[in-house]
C-alpha cells in the first residue's frame, strides 16, 4: 500500500465582508449573506503530512508521530489530529471508514497566529484519508464537512484546493459553505514579509466566538465600501499586476475591516507591536500592511525578492524587534500538493 504525502501552504485572510446583517425586507438594505471575504495563499509556512494504513495486526489504533522541528507543541498537535480523525470517521460513508493509520507530522506550523493552520491541517488529513480509502479526489466542500471546517470563512478551503487570490461570497445560512466568487493567480514575483510577535496568539475557539458575539452588525455602508475596494481595487490590480494599486487597495481594505473589529481586538491591529511596526513602515512610504484574520501576523507586500530581503534583514537584525518573527513568503497559485510513494 502506498504512503500519501501532502504539502500545504498557509492562508492569509484580509477580512470579511459582512456580519450580522439581516436579509433585505424592503424597509432597510441588507446583504442577505454573512461573512464572505478575500484572502490568498502563500507557500510557507505549511504542513507536510505523511499518511499510511497500519498493518492488519495493528489497524485498530492510530499511530501519530510529530517529527517536525517547528515551534508547534507536539502534544497539542497530536491531540488535534486525533480529534480530526474522530470527526472524519463519524462523517464519512461506512464503506470508506479508515481503520488504524500511521500519521507523521513532518513539517508543522504554530497555531492561532492568523494563518488558517487548523483548516489546512484538517483538510490535508481528510484528503489523505479519502485517497488511501480509494474515494479519489473529493470536492473540498465534502472534505470540509467531514472535518467540520468552513463554519464561517471558506477562504482556507478554496485555498487548499486552488491556491491564488480568492474571494468568497458569504453564507446564506449557517449550514452552507460560502461560494467561491473569484480566483486569480497572484504575480509570481511578488513576495510578502510576514511579521508577528513571538509571544502573542490571536483569538480562537470559544474566545473567537465570544469576540463575534460582542460585535454589532457591520453597517451596510462598511460592506459597500469593502465590496468597492475589492471589485474596483484589489481584483483588477492583481489581474493587471499593478503592485502599487494592490497595496493601496489592501491598505484601505485592511484599515476598514480593522476599524470595525477594533472594539474586540483593541485597535486596527490585534498586537500593539504590529501597530507600531505598521506606523514605522508607513513613515518609510510602505503601504499595504494588513493583518491576517485575528492576527497577530501582518503581511507586508513586497514587489520583489530584493525589497523583501532588504526589509527582512533590516527588521530581523534590529534588536528592537527581537521579540518578533519575520519570514519572507511567496504566493502559492496551486492547491495543496499530494504525492504517493511505496512504503
């Protein structure tokens, strides 16, 4: 039996388009949809996961091994993988239900830093299990259903499947998966410098749910502005390779979303260190700095490798930023990569 190896990327999410708006009833405008948003995939950091069925003697129990050298805690990850396996087995057809599996986490990523790692991990495992059990490629919506992902945003789902810059249209009801509205390849020469404080994590789990409950409905005027920035700014700029236009639109989009979430995350940025970094870079003429999801990671667009390396060296070599981590990443314009090899 072949061993399946899956390599994922990471998801940058620049913010949702609507929250808590009622469907229009003639008396007050509304979108009729909730969430939606825009984001893109980058090649790293990512998961590299190897899956294979246990031998017949051992197939009643899973063997989960953490081999990666990432900062992600091994026990937390192994526990999370166990929960993903349980959900998958509960929701897949009985004839394709996997028995004991050997799973090696060869490359891993820190959790709760705004890069959508939970979704990439869960979908990678679901894709590998479906392949091993002979179901072949399944729609990402089905993989997501089996591992309970896509409850709000679907950017990570479509990013896993397609890569690129992605726009989702929002959910008409809580049980549906937000539809993919647009997908564009990001110019291959562009780079993003990811920055985050080392000892800070974004909201997740119940804290994230509580954060959403604290927010009032997003005004339709805000949704209208975001949609205009998206349709008349971000999308055409990426399509035409207009880096300056992309940065201006992304800055405006991120600032608008950040202002809406400021009451929950204490400002446009979740981390005061990232807010400080943004201000410093703005004074240097750099625009387009946007937080991804709940943060704390921010993405700094760079038109090319030389610019990205200059700022990476400048910031990572400055002792003032020793409490922060910086990484240059490339756009990922394909879906997660799956390969097989004999055991």
